[in-house]
C-alpha cells in the first residue's frame, strides 16, 4: 500500500466529514471529485475522466464504484476495502450500479449528498445518475462539503506544500538560466519538467503556459514553440506538485536591452 498520510489522519478526516454530513442532514455522500477521494482515502488515479464514485456512509465506511482498470489502483493507493466494479459495455448504465451499491448500504429513502460540481461528473453522467436514483433516494447538491473541509490543512499537508514550493523555486531558477537568446522553448520546458520529476514530484494539474515574442502575452497553453530572440520577452507560468499538493509561480523576463 502506497499511502502518503497516516491511517489515523484519514480516520480523522472521515470522522470530520461525517460530522459535516450529519449537520446537513445527510446519511451518505457520493464523491465525484478526484481531490475529495484522494483527501478522504488516498485513492490516486486519473481514472476520474471515466465514471466512478466513492461513497461515504454516515457510519464512516467507504465504497468505491469504478471500472476494473482501477481495482488494483485502489488497493495500492488507498484505504478503501470495498470496491464494486461496473462493466463498461456499450449499453452500460453505471448509475444503476451506484443504486445497487446504495441499496446494499440501506440507503433507500435516505437523503444523499452528491458532488455535482465535479470534472468527473459530466452533465450527461449527472442526468444518468439522477435517472437511476429517482424514486430511490433524495439527492441534494453537496459539492462544497469536502471542499470546505480541505481548506484547513494538516501539518502533513503543509509539509507537502513546502516541498512543492522548494521544487517550484528550483524550477524557476532553471527557467531563468535557460531562457536565453537562441534557446528553444521546448528544451526549456523539458528541463523544467525534468526537475519536478527528479525531485519525486508529480505531473501538475494543468499544462504550463510559456511563450516568447508574439506569444509572450498569452496566459494559456498553445501548441508549437519557437526560439527566443536576441531582444525578446519570455513568459513563464508553471507549478510544481508534490504528493499532488501544488505551488505555482508566474513571471516574465526579457533578453537584450
């Protein structure tokens, strides 16, 4: 098992989330945000682009509904012991698998919170879920329940943020050193990423914008790079992540006079 926090910390987070649920009259919570799943269980995957949900019951138990590709992922990275697999076929409706899972927890007729505001729950999937749960239980939007809890960081989380900051500063210095006339943007970006990974960092949550010359004022990533000119402006916006905790920097520099 590859946990980045002590089991006692996960237990405390789950207990606090259950208290917050009780305060809102919820007997369960369907999590669709990857950051919520990671925070409460350690579950670490990019499979959130496909349908999956982590259910937190009012008694603190966790149940993951996901595809078979993430069964081993959950076992290796998380404290989740109850994993239910939905079969990804052409006519599959995983909303019904969620309903069956909730039925096994005695949630019929109960009030269940749902993280509707989540990248992992598209409008189409949300309608599918609502259709499957209609008449079975009462669903309410609880998108902010865990998000607000996560605002207060533990000592371990702060340590990870500091480590991310250290990596971020090293990456900034590398960018400064390499952003010279004649340098190709792709080579600079490659060296910056190498520093993150060589410090056991993670791929950041966004694609780094970087530009020079006519693209120096762009603040979004675009495909295609160029070589820095003799008298040029270079824009960098990047982040370093450590155990998925991020530190970000934005700066510009000029070459020549």
